[in-house]
């Protein structure tokens, strides 16, 4: 609606912008792809850190002192 109102009152070129956005959204829906999402996910600030493995996460837990029979006797 803003594209149509802007095209009528501001500049007819705004209708072209609204049409291009609508065409892109229609293409994305028809092909089940998202070029904007792919472009944003490729940006360097949007990279996920490497996930730790189960073993590396367990090794980061603090280890309590083990109770041995010798330590109980003293």
C-alpha cells in the first residue's frame, strides 16, 4: 500500500521498487529459496562458533578430589 501511495504522491519510480520487492517475494515463495537469507548468512559477523564435542565439553567440568580408601583411613 505504501508503494502505491508513494507512487501516486511522491514519484512513480517508487512503484517500480515496490514491484521489484513483490516479484522477489513471489519468486522466493514459488521456489522455496531465500536469496536475502543466504546473503545475510554469508556475512562474516553472522558466523556461528564451532560447537564443542561431547568429550570436550565433559573435559571442561571441574574434577572433584576422588575419595580413596587411604584418605578415609586418615
